[in-house]
């Protein structure tokens, strides 16, 4: 035996990475938890400038949390290079990098440097915000070890926000935000999020996350908690009075339906979720009659959900379906039929969208006559004009003219993040004043159309690519972890809701949080399989 002592090896770069990485995971988790709580609840003076107040809270959390996180990250990055570890980038990662690049180019190409950097007043969705979204995604996708804890805090905060929203619709104000407001103002503002459309965007991202626990969790406790969360979320959705939320609901329910077709048990759970949705609408109809707000005018779908006879029929159908599925719970389940039902469901959804668009075009051109024409005329959504969709008809038509009149440089690279308002005032000021008076149109009320103007064709393609590739990869791997299903459903819901709305601090940071969380879960599952 040799008496020579073995030399002690110096701490390698990989070992140092192992030491620093857990600290980064803790800092990131604390930052994301603080973000979930701060954005959900913070307000300076009730609903007065609440959007700016929430952004200030968001910015403070991000600056403090990510300053520490990035300092440690620099050390890890140097060690990572020293260790000569191979880079692993997903397709989604590539689109995120491309979006950051083209957003940066848009700042330069647009010429509205200050607005492009910080964003327009009240929205604050400039380049700094876009950078923060990218940081959230990459940080969570690499250091999202405590994703479940963050998801629980996110849903816990959302649950309280949903409860307050329900109480507000019943004219009960536990937080004092309604003091001094008129009935018409109370109809427009809701819970701790402010404007009802902002509240709806938050709900569209948060609701699918907790619903995934009800559908897919193995432990009974998480299923019960998910069921309570989901039911309260449904009750808030049917009373928040924004038809855009139902578009988001249809989108994420389709995602969950396709996933639940994997087994008879999951199909039964999905049927139970549908039952609870229609039941929530009827319960809220009676509760809101106890102390109604006479100034609250229901949107088209909200009136159907709360007052329509057809929803009673649908509730009854869901109850019968629940009983039928329970009685057949021990029957064999056919995988061949499963695929056919999936294809049929997707085909019907696509056909419904095209049929709706076709009916709008034909009805607007006066093709239909008699009872059919009268029936369609009675529904505002089938009649395209300037007032369509609470004024979106006029806004979308104007946005299309703006993009068509841009130079090739602006078409490709955009006028700058959150510079839609600055650009239209500078180039189309007379039209803006004629159409909207002294009001400034800050976006196209369609996030994807707004992106086309703000960051150009290249930026918009990159931005949409983030969502499309992430959703596709999450759905392919969702059996690894049901948080993948939650992330995919939240992203689909966000895309659907913001077809009629826009980026803002109440929803966009959270969808990037879910995208990063999903990417972490997906790559973690791949690593486990390779071992």
C-alpha cells in the first residue's frame, strides 16, 4: 500500500455551481412569491391609478429580487463556461431570445425612445417590462425547483381575489375600495385588480392553474382544494361581466377536455367541472338578486349564463352525464374512440370559429333575410360596425389602416414596445382626435395586432412563437407532471382572452411565470428519462 497522501482536488466549477444554484432557487422563489402577492393585492389609493400602483409594486419586487438573482447568476454563468457544459436550448427558448432581440431593435427603429423604454403612462409595457418577462421565463425554466410552492401561493392569492370579486358583485365591500363610488363605477371596477377587463385577464391565467389540480392531482386533499378553488373561480367568472372571459373559458376547457379523454376517470372529473360551472352561474344569479347593483348591465353571454333558460338545460344535462359516467365507471375504455373524439372536438372548435366569422361577414353584408336575418341582427356580435365588441370594431379597423400605412422598416421591426399610442398620435393624430376626441388610444385592444404594430412582423412572429411552441411541448409531455397541463391551459387561455385585450401587469407576468414553470417541469422530466 502506498503511503503517499492523495492530493485534495480544488473545488471545481461544477461543484461551485451546485453550491450557488440552490441559493438562486431560493431567491427566485422568494421573488416570484412576492410578485404574486404584491400584484394581486397592492393598491395605493383604492382604484385611483391602480394600474400604476401595481406596476410600481411589480417593478420594486423585480428590481430587488432579480438584482440579487442576476449577481449570483453571473458567477454561475462564468463557472458554467469554465466547466464547458453544453448549452441546451429549446425551440421556445429560441423564440424568447428572438423576441427580446426584435423588441430591442423596435426601440431603435421606432424613434420614440423614452416611451419605448418605459412604456406609455398607465400601461408601462415598454422594453423594460418585456425584459422582465423574458427574465421571468428564463429564470423559472432553469431554477424553478420550487415551482409547486410558487403555484400554491399564486392560486392562494387568486382565491382571495376571486372571493372579493364575488362579494363586490353582491355589493359587499370587505376592503373599502367602493367607498365614495357611484353604482356605475362599482359596475366597472372589481376586487383588488381594478377595471373589470383587467380583473378578467388575471382570472383567465389563474383559474386554469387551480383547475388542473382538481382534474389531475392524485392526492384527494389537492383535488378537494382544487375543486373549491375552481368553483369560486367559476362563480367569479360568470359575474365579472366580460364576454372575453368566456372566450378564454372555451379555450382552456377545450385543452382540459382533450387531456381528460385519456381515461374514464378524467372524463368523469371533467363532467363534474362542467356541472360546477353551470351550477355556479345559477347560484350567483340568486345571490346577486339579494342586493343587486341596478347600474350593472350584463354583457350578452353573462346574461345568458345568469338568466338564460338554456343554461338550466345544460346544467341538467351535465348532472345526467355525471350519473351515466359513474354507472359505467367499470366498463372498458377504447383508445381508438379516444383519438376519434379528440379529432372531432378540435375540428368542431375550429369549424365553430370559422362559422362565427363567416356569419359575421355574411350578416354585415346583408346576405340573410327574413327570420334568420332578424335573429342575427338581435345579437350585436353578428353585426360588424364601429361599435362591435364595445368599440373594438372601430379600433381594429383603425389598427389595420395604421399598419398598412407604415414604412417597410416599421412593418418589419415595429414602432417600439408600448408605442402604439405615441406613433398614432404623431402620424395619425387627426384621425385619432376625430374618432376618440381627447382620449389617447394606447393599443389595438388585441394583443397580437398590437404586437404587429409595436414590434413589427418579426417581433410579432417571435412573440406568438413563444406561446405556440410552449403549448405544443407542454401538451406532448403533460403526463410527466400536471403543472404542464396547467401551464398549457393558462397560456391558451391568455392567448384567447387577449385576442380582445392587451398586455398589462395583472396578467402578462403571470403567464410568463407559467411558461417558465412548464419549461422547467418539461426539461426536468426529460433529464429524469435520460438517467
